[in-house]
C-alpha cells in the first residue's frame, strides 16, 4: 500500500473492481444484502475477492474499517426495512 491509509477506492482496486465514485455507488446500490447475510457470504464475490476480504478482516488492521464501511453500505436497505 506504500504507506497510504486504506480507502474505499483502494479497496475496490484491490478487489479488481472499478474504483470510480460512480462505479462504487452503483455497486453498492446493485448489491444490497439481506440483514442476515454476512459480507463474506455474499454470492457476488469470487474466491480471490472473498479471500482478500476475509484475510483483511481477520488481520484487524486498517483495512477493517473500510471493509466495515462497505459492509454497512451493502446492508443499508436491510437496515431501512428493519426500522
């Protein structure tokens, strides 16, 4: 990472996804998860993406915050429904 703090754009780059702001917003909108579905269980990740996310979450490093933000964003609709 060359000393850069992880950000959502860097996370998307690491996942091999389009990291533009529009693409990130579109991805989040189109991949909403049910409340009971963990981010690692989502069926839209390929094996390497899932492994990267799991590794970074388990390392409890700086990436954890960004992955948590993505997780919250992917569950926005389930939170709205639950209220």
